[in-house]
C-alpha cells in the first residue's frame, strides 16, 4: 500500500478552506473520502494536505432558493439526496442516480460534491445533473461561479476551488437508468432524462468519454414519440465514435445499450408527467 504522508485540516468555514487550498500547492478537498482515500492508497493521487469540507455548514442540506430552485449543498450525502422528499418529487433523476450508487456504506459517506468531482472515473450524478439542467456552484480564488453541469463535467474542478452546491430547476418528470459494472457498481452505461414543459433533455455517462448531453437524440425525438424503436433509431443516427469501447464492450453495443436505457428512462419519466 502506497500512502504517502499528508497533513489533514478541518477548517471552520469556507473562507478558511479556500485559504488553505490557496496556501498549499497540491492540497486536495476531502469530503466523504470514498474515492480520494482509495486513490491516495494506490498512489494514483498524492496530496501534501487534505482540507476536510464535509462538516462545513454552508455546504450542507437541501433548501429552496428565492427563484424556486432546489439548492443541494455539496456535502449532502448520496443517501440524503436519495431520500429527500423535495428531490424525489422535483428532481427524480438525481434521486435515482444517488440511489443507484455503490452500496449503502458508500451512499452514507459519499457526497454530492465528491461524486460530481470524482473526475477520471465515470460516476452517476453528473449525467443526472446534466439532464435536470442543474448548475454547479463553485467558490475559488476568482470568487464564486455558477457553471452548467455539462460544462463542469467537461472542465472539472478548477484548482484551489470548492464545489459548494448544485442548483436544480424543479421538474416532476425525470428518470435515471443504469447498467452497473458487476464488480464495482460504477456505470457501464447510465442514461438520465427529463421530459415535460421545460423541454426534453437526455444525458449519458459511462459509455462516453465523459458525461454528455445528447442534443442530436433530443432533436430526433422532438415529436414526443418515445417508443423503444424510435429511441433506438435516434441513437443509431449518432456517430459511433461517441461511444468508447472498453471492458469487452464494443462501441456498437454501448450505443445500443445507451438507447435501451434511455427508452426505459423516458417511459418511466413520461409516467410521472
Ligand atoms: C465500493 C464503491 C462503490 C462505488 N460505486 C459507485 C457507483 O455505483 N456509482 C458512482 O457514481 N460512484 C460509485 N462510487 C464512487 C463514490 O460514489 C464516490 O467515491 C463518492 O461519491 C465521492 O464522494 P466523496 O464525498 O466520498 O468524495 P471524496 O472521495 O472525498 O473526493 C473525491 C474527489 O472529489 C473532490 N471533492 C470532493 N468534494 C469536493 C468539493 N466539495 N469541492 C471540490 N472538490 C471536491 C476531492 O478532492 C476528490 O478529488 C463507488 C465507490 C466505492 C468505494
């Protein structure tokens, strides 16, 4: 086991956390530790300092913003997210993605911010965040920013920054479907959708190079006919290079799987309308 020495600090507030990150090059944010500690053990990551943000009050809990959106603090655990009544009713794809995650121990410790920021590995929440049209709130050296979830998935966490929350416009009809890797439970492929007056949104993760919104598929399904045949045809029209072969799965197979999961998610979401 490679576990190099590091310092550990639990700051009193977000301002102190940002100061610590700015003051120590290579310092990392620690939340539930479900990815980071394993990566430190294997040597995949090293860090001179871990800044533990899990107990910061500003990062905790779910509340409603003045604009009527849900604000989900980044230190909210996946278990809390999966069982929160408002999230279940108004962002069902997010709740289902949190529930699909790992095992109960991981859901009890792993956080929203950590799952969104895990980078490198495909995780479940980013696709659901993209499909729900969520924005990621980030505090960093340049101040505070609100970034669309798709842009955040492409860029990752800026150096020295802390993800503080996810904001989500409420939409009743959404769903998330996943085929999990049997050993790890990470997604081989997962699809998240939102339907209804706010418009159709479809995102996938696992089978693609990163979590992505599928605008081409959305356009082909604009007429609202979500039969399995129509959805599979819409996926067949996507460039095969979108799907990244791996673990014995061809791009062809992953494209088909993404279509099947999307068709299932759409059927589930339409039933909630
Ligand atoms: C057995 C097992 C099964 C798993 N199965 C799944 C699965 O099915 N699906 C899935 O999606 N994931 C799965 N995971 C991954 C797990 O869900 C993530 O590890 C977890 O959600 C990460 O959250 P965390 O709070 O533990 O983050 P940490 O491990 O503490 O941090 C992860 C990364 O995010 C950064 N980070 C954390 N919080 C913030 C923040 N607020 N701001 C900026 N950066 C931050 C850290 O610096 C680090 O780089 C599994 C993990 C294990 C161990």
